[in-house]
C-alpha cells in the first residue's frame, strides 16, 4: 500500500494563549460561539475557514479540532487570537501547538478476513454482531486501527506524519505475515 493513500481527516491539537479569556463576554460579542457553563466549562468557537471548532477555556487553553494539516491548525489559532482581541485579550506570545491525535483514513488493497485476523493478531477486538470493523491496537507507535473486510481502514492515535506512516508499515507487515499463514 502506498503511504500517500492515507488521508488525514482530522487533527486534534492543543495550545495556550498565555492569557485568561472572559468567556461570557466572548460569547456575547461573537455570534459563532456556543457557551453553556452549567454543562461544560469551555466555549465552542466555530471557524469557517479552515472549517474547525475550537474549545476555548477561561485559562486561555485551546483545543482545536476539524483541521486536516498543521498549517490549518496555525491558521485557526491566528483566527482565534483575532477573535479574542475583540474582547480586549491581547495575545503577546506565539502559541506552541501540540498535536494530540491524528485521524486518517485509507485502505489496504486487499479484502480482509476479519475473523482470521482477530484470531491471529494480538491486541484485537472484533464483535461483528455489534460493529462490522475489527479494532487493532499497535503499541509502538501508539495507534489504533479500525479494519473493514473490504480493506478500508481508519487510523487514530498518532501524533505526526512519521508515526502515521510507521504504523501503516507495521500494519501492512503484520497482515502479510498473517495472510502467509492462512495459505
């Protein structure tokens, strides 16, 4: 399988603005927000382009979701800085971005016998009556795969492109080993 057939669908990243943010004031000033402090302490700020949602906490901590690249994460953070400026919060630092999780989708160009994989691979969960995919966990790098019988897959848990590619190489190797045993 070619490495570039993996497509990043979502990056979850965190950062801090280094300043407190008055969330009630922000919610009253901006129309693209949702804030229900009784239910959740963070404010949801929606950014149109690149399409994403950012959790803003009163401490100035942010959780950015929905982007598909680090460049987009940076764009979104700049947009948030612009938005909080409207309520008097002047961000003087360059926020350090930490990727927490990457979700990618792709496929292995073979049909998979999930029952056989569940028996042959370690760290799997497969309950076909509940869900049609097999869950396969890698330890190093930390990655979790959802594998489907048509060869399509979802990978989550990696924090950068290198880990993502490494986990795909390991998955391919494991599947080839298992398929050899099946013959």
